């Protein structure tokens, strides 16, 4: 009897030990009751490391402004009360944006460091500054300072290095800066909260009736938007917080009101300082589209705020076609000609804003000068959709830009504004996906009245290009000759550095400011100067910022190239842990991080879009953190989706994803680096969508991480990403591409993370919530993490640390320490 009892006890102990070991191996991760967690220390230290300052240059080349960038804000700050109205997020306490970024310090030093300190006097006690702008003559700097209950306007005098507060009560609830320098630099035009605006409307008032929308005839499809107005209370709050008073404020703080309070969509002083272009939001409001589609008027005021001319009144734009290159009917994109005292220019669609209409010209571009009594002058007719214009200071040259999505074409038109021609010269006509032929962007400079105009020398313009090439990006500065079209490179980045021109400070002799970095050296600014007109350029270091993440100093970084099954060439950046030697025979667990992009050409999809010499930057959402935990990281792995000719990229989305992923895994295996049985894939937004599709339709991965994605495309039925067809036009495409529709096929562990306050069009939090429920209902291994108060990108320190902890735990459990019996089944 005693013997049998001993045997039973021994068996019981053996079973307990077995189940304890199994439980330890398969123990579930903690749930929400655990609170915010902290990832491994090397990761946490990188998150909490000081940021490199931002730099603003004095175009004369004398001064640098260094702006300190604080670390991540606390969850308390991110979760502060906010209003979500008409696509805006407003801080009700200070009447500004609720999720703005700020600088926490400002300092001044010479461009060429003389070793002297230049302390600044009378700055605000607590700095939370934004909207930092040089005056037109670069003698002063204006900025807004954000308090808990107020937004202030400050001006820093460079000569005396003393700051002064000019105004309080700024209204910064809408897009754009709440002030603008006067062209003479002797004052500013400022948007403030109206005096005596009264108490805030009561949000708790009893509803006056149902909220009703209707459509009587006519097709009015619209994409999905967040934070829309929902009822009359929202409308009253929208009026209350967006209503503003424009004021002229001189450098002593004396204020003069202009006109009456209104809801200003934008305001812009003409170069003469005497005319003001204002766009005012009008009723009726919409519950279907954000406020930038609301009705608005376009007016020119005089310097007292009196009406000079109403230029246009535009209706509610709820019926814009959902196609790419669709625009509202009527005139749009108003701006002042930068080289004339008071001349407006704008574009007007000739196809009713509908790309499906066949017309000879998509847009007309018009000019009209003060006093706006004569008929507008036709400047140019565009073959594609108008995208803006640049002007020379002498008004003898304008470059008009146009693009067309379906063909991926881009054109630059050369126009003489003084003598517009019916058929302007085409300077550039190319496929904008073909980056190897991209010459870059035209260089501009600031006039004495603060207007940006083309940098020009006789018949030559100047370009700054990223310098895409098969060997990697090599940025350059070039001289473009208008008459011949010749493009002569004046300066180019040289290996082993990635160096990009920032600004041309002088032409003769050349004085060029660049931002230079290498695999080991963090980005810093350098000045290249010629001692004579044709002299050799001499390089001088301007800043000396330290390495922000020493935890990555020993990490090996490499640009890898490989091909997928159909021959399309792919690239990615590979990071290997410090001290790792592939010749040792050790195979590492792998994290592949990617974002799919659509192309109309396989050749364009295959082009290299990065430099092998760029410094390793780690942002809040980067996968590179995990190289410190023993993973090989394949970052930015190309996931092109190609649809040539009449084919649409998404017609073979899943198949092309599979080819891309197989090629990446095969490359790492052939290098002797990656363990093909321990590979994870992850992505954010459309990258999360990609991740869910790869895990659903392939057996390539051990686990996945999907952040802030959309998984059910029937919830975005009027198009998504680069897909123009509606659900009703291509139901098979929508269903095939929706991981939600295939939740029953998921066999791979998937971690879902989403911000509870996601404001990105199409990635409503319900996307992750419903997808999680579908996966759970079919027995998939999955975990859903909803981050309180976070938007599409995550901002709070606690949120970022916790997101990285979740990712670390998931990768370690299902990838690095993947059970062998699981490996054998795949």
C-alpha cells in the first residue's frame, strides 16, 4: 500500500513538473491590469536619450538658431482633454492644437563658431515654443510660446539678444502659423481670440432633435474621415474655437484690429504689405468631410481690414470625385506673386475637377493684379493637374508644375509672366517614379521682403537633388541652363558620407551649407566655401552634435540587394548585433519591417532609394531597437506592388507580397545570417495591413507585429491607399486583400497594437478591435493592445516604452524562443 502511494506521488510530482515547465514555456503575457511596462534597458535608454537640436539658419550665413527638442511627453500631457471638431483636434484650455510638438529651448551662435557664448535675455520662464520664423531681414526671430491656458507671441532681437512678449491670446486652432511677419519686418499680422467672445457653448444641452443627412439625386462618394462634426453642439463649439480676430502688432506690442472676427482658413500679406488675402470658412458645415472642404470665401482686404474685392466664394465640396487628381470645382490654390507688389495667382479646373473627363487642358492658371478690376490674365494651361509655381525676382520667369497620377507623369513649364504664351516651353516631362532621372528641386532664396523666389544667374537656375543612383543616393547641387536643358553638377556627396545640400548662401564665390553624416558620424552641418570665384571649395564643420544613441555604435549596417522570383530587384537595410560574426555559423532570429508601395513600372520599383552611408536614426516606431536584443533587423525591406500597362497593382497584391517576402528570407538565409524558421514580420499602418496578409496567406513567418492598421476593406469602400476602384467596382479585390475576410485561415501568432484616438483616415480603432475578435473567434494566437489617448503615431513616453515592451515580449516568446515542435509543423 505504501509502495503504491509512493509511485502515485512520484507520478503526480512528475506531472506537476511537466505541466509547470509547459506553463512556464507557454505562459500568457500579462494583461492590461499590469499597467505600463518598460522594455529591456538598452531599448529604454534609447527612447529616453536626449534629442539632437533642430537648426534654423540665417540666410545671410551669420547666425544659427539651435532649437532643443524635448523627449517624449508624458501620458498625462497626451491624454489631456481635447475637442475633435471638423477634422481638427483642439486644446480647449489654450485654443491651440492639442497634439502639437514644441521646442524646449533656444540658443544662438555664429555660423562659423568664434568660441563665444551669446546668452539670450528675457526668455519665457517655461519654454514650449513653436512656429519659429526669421524676420525678412534676419534681424529678429518670432515664435509662439504655449502655456497651459494661453498662447503668446514673442520676438527675439538678434542684435540685443533680448526677447519680448508682443501678444497673448493667440488662436492656433486651425492649420498654419497664427502669425505672419510684415514684409518690412516692422510688425506682424496675428490671429487672436476675439475679445468678449463670451462663455464656451454648453456641450451638455438637451438635443433639439435628430441629426439628419440626406442625398436627393447625384453621386457624392466620400472617403472615410475621422473627427468630423456630428451635431449642432459640435457646430457651436467649432464656431467658438475657430472664430478669430486679425490684428497688426508692431514691435512695441501696439495692436490694431483688422476687420471683424471670422473663421479664417488662411491669411497672407501681399509683398507690398498693403493688401491682405483672407479665406474665411462659411456655412453650411458638413458631417461627411473635414473643415478644409467646408464652403469658404476668398477676399482681398486693405491694410485697415476693409474689403477691396471678393475674388471667389466656393461651395461645400462634398461631391469631389474620389479619384486621384480630383479637385474641387472653381478656382483654388490662391497665393500672392512673390515678386510683384500685389498680384494674385490661382488655378481653375477645366474638367469640373473630375479626372475621368477627357479635356485638352486640366487647369488654367491665372494672374490678377491690384486693384483687381481688370479681367484675370491667363498665365498657363496645364496638360496635367496644376501643382504650384515658382517665380524669379525680376518677373521674367515662372516655372509651373503639373502632375498626373494615372500615368505617373510630371511636367515643368517655363513661362514669362510679363508675356504669357499659349504654348510655354516644357523644361521637364518625365515619369516621376523614375528616380534615377530625377533632377531634384529648384533652389529658392528669400527676398528682402521675405518672399521665396528662384535662385537665378542669367539664364541658369539651380537644383538640389537627392541624387538617386544604383549605388545609392548621392545628393548634389547643379546648374540648370534654361536654353539648352544642360544640367551641370557643381558639387556632389562623396563616399563614405551621405551629405545633402541645405542652402546656397552665395553663388560667386560659392558658399554652400550641407548636412553630412556617415555610418559612424551623426548628422552635422558643414560650410563649403570657395576663396575665389573659381576656387576650390573648402569644407568647415559648423556643428558638432554627439552620437545620440551610443548603444548602436557597434552595430553593423549594410545595404543589401536581391531579386524576387519575377526578376524585380529589391533592396533593404540590414542591421546585425554588435560582435556578431556570420562566419561563426550562428543563425539569428530576424525581424523584417516593411511598407508596401505601388508602382506602374517594374524598372521604377527596382530602383535604389537610400544611401549605404546614412547614420542610423532611431525614431519611436523603428524596429532597430531590437538589434540590441540579438535580432537581425531587415528594415525598409522593399515590398513593391507593380501593375504595368492596363493592370492595376492590387490585382496581384497577395502574390507579389509573397514573392517579396520569400526573396527577403532567402537572401538572409543565403548570407548565413537569418534562421528561416525564426523570422517575424511587422509594419505600421499599411505595413500592418501587409503583415496581416502575409501571415494569413503564407507559412513563411513565426510571428507578426501589426500596428495601427486596417484589416477590413469594406469599411473603406470608396478606395484606400493607391486603390482608386470602389468596393462595388472590384469586390473580389477588396475581399481578397482584407485579412478580416480570411481570419479563419490565420495560424501564426499576431500582435495587434492600435492607438485609441487614431485620427488617420481609414485606420479607425474599430479595425483592430473587430479583427482581433474575428481571430480570437477562430482560435488564432493573438493579442490586442489599445494605447490610451494615442493617435496614428504614438507620442507619450509611457506608450512608446510599453509598445516596445509588448513587441519585445512577443518576439522573444514566438520567434527567438520558438518551440521546436512548432517549428516542425511549419
